[in-house]
C-alpha cells in the first residue's frame, strides 16, 4: 500500500511552472523508487499562509517521498502557484510531487455542500470517489503542524484490523468530558461517549469505496442536515456511530488542540511524549486566545525551508517563555508543545554521529 496523506488545501511542492483550470495538474518526480506518502488538504477563499506553513512542517522531517493532493478553488489556486514556484524541494525529482485538483462536489445541493461548515470543507467526504487510483491517505485540516516525521503516523495503517477503514482521535478526553461538546449538545448520533475529531484522519480509500462511504455521506446529510453543527465532522461521527467497528481511535497526541489544555491538561499521552501533531483550531494560530499555539506557529513560520530542527526548537522554546503565556493554562505547560520535537532533535544528532563514524 502506498503511503497517502491528503492535505485538502493546496500544494507547497511546486517549483515547476503550473497552469490552472478545470483539470487536474500533476508533477511527477523523476525518481519513483521507494514508498510514497500521499497527503491531502482542502483550501478555499483563505488560509493560504497557514497551509504553506503546514506543508513545510510535513517536509521538514519526513523520510519517505511525499505526494500532495490539493483541492483548491479559483481564488487560492493562483496564490499557491505563485508561492510554490520558488520552492526547491519539488524541483528535478526532489522529495515531493503533487496533484492540484479543482473543487468537485455533488451537483445535487452543490451550493449547500460548498458552504457546509467552512468553505469547501465537505470536499474530503468525497475523496474515495475522486481519487479512485489511490489506496490510502491521511487528510489534515490546514491549521495543523507536524512535530515528527509523517512516516510515524502512517504506521498506524499497519495496526488496522480487517474491518477498520479510518483512524481519528477523540473529540474530548475522559478527563475533560464535562467540557465535551457532543455529549452535551449534539442533536444527532455520534461515535462513542464523546465523539471524534476529524482534523487529522487516516483514510483507507479502498475500504471506504467497498462500503459505499460516499453514498452514506449523502444519505446522512439528507437525513440530518438541519441537526448538524460541525458539518463534515458530524457526518463522519454519524457514520462511526452506526459502524463503530470500522474506526481505529488513536491517542490525542496526534491531534493536540486547545481543548486539551485550556482548562487543565487532559491529554495523558502528550504529557508523556509531547504533541506529535498540533491542531490550531478556532484560529488560535492567528489570534490571542491561546498564545502558546500562536508561538509554535510563528516558530514554524520563521523557519522557512531551513531544515535545522535544533534552530526550530530553540525558537519555539524562546517564544513559549514570553510572559503572556502565563495568563493561559496552555502556556503554563510548554513541554507538551516541545517535548516531541526535542526528542526528534536528539534522534537526529545520534544519526549524524553514526554517519560521521561510518565516513571515517
């Protein structure tokens, strides 16, 4: 199975000149050896900058080759083309390649699908049908940052049993259940006791096609559209309410959000190992509601194409020491943001020493 991660926004990998229109645009690396991780994102109207920063975080540590599937509207497409044309990592068969897809939603109720929750967010529900030649992938929201190689999260596909077709993290943890949204307010079925968050989602597209995933999404929308609040995430929760055996639930370290620390630390795996993926939902990468998340984002923003992990870590630690952090609980636990990256820095140093010995 090829490794696939879908970033449904746009692509950061282009150094080759692009033209855009109603058809897919492809770049293919010259060297096709080795496994490929497919990434997918959806991007409409806004969020270009944070998508590009997310792409850079993905490229920073990942060992496998990457292929980005980017679903973007006519507003964002030219912006991505302009930015991506300066990136070197996609030139001459480099680390990554991409396919740029136009937004493709069902003709019936297309306008409603387009505005379900955020602009074009529902696009990811139809990926199994649109990417018929892709076996599996990881979808992420645009407001995500990777603190370790994508190779590591991809390994969860190997833990699926014969029925599981997706992996997600819980919407809330048991320790934070009193602040849970689904268990208090949902007017529709949802998974388990606290629901699932769909911001970081492993998707086995082959299995999704086999169970008629797309048809079920349309069916659930027709039945529950007046009762859902969070759009595509609610429809995903409805599916796994009826088919709980088809989801693999991984730990919250793979989808750290403000909910895990704003009222006290509720994610045990983050306390132990640090965040592997940071999800800045509620626009916390850009506002002052949870400045610790903004501090992490700005460290990546200034990193650019520099692959010096230690420099990134030092910048992040410096940002998190700002006095403003102490006014918010998330800012009082800076280790949850840096612990995993610090581990990756140490692993890289050990690897470099081994290489030096080998060369002697």
